[in-house]
């Protein structure tokens, strides 16, 4: 990633020990397996170090996501859409974890 330029870099450590991290780089050329010039990793890591949600584009593997242990292809459209796709389930999970920590019961 010699000519890589940082686009996004964010980390949030939640009170319960969970971590949300977002890293996006703009590359001079696409990685093998990806049609776009971005390298990214967005993940919600539980306090026990397991990934609950992760979006990434590994070299040679292309765009994909991991949701609760299951991996599936991901259709990358833009960094904005990627961030939105990641943030919705991550925000819901973070709210749920904080509510659980505080002893609140959510309503269905």
C-alpha cells in the first residue's frame, strides 16, 4: 500500500469492553479481487475478542462481510454506503449491549 491515503480511521471502546473500529484507505490501484481502489476493514469486536460484525476486502478474496460467524459476499458501491451498511447493525448491537449492561429490557 505504498501510495495509500487514509480516508477514515475511527475506534470506539464501549464501556462493556466491545470495540467498534473503522479503517478505510484509498489505494493507487485496486487490490486483487476488488474492482474499486479502496482497502477497508470495519468491525464490531465483542469484549471476548470475537468479531460479531466485520466488513473487509482481503487481498485476493474481494469484498465480503462476516455477521455472527457467517461469511458472505458484499456488493461494494461506495465508502458512504459501506459505512451506512456497517453502522446500522453495529449501532443496534451497541445500544443493545449498553442496555444489557445497565439492566434495561428492550421492547420488541
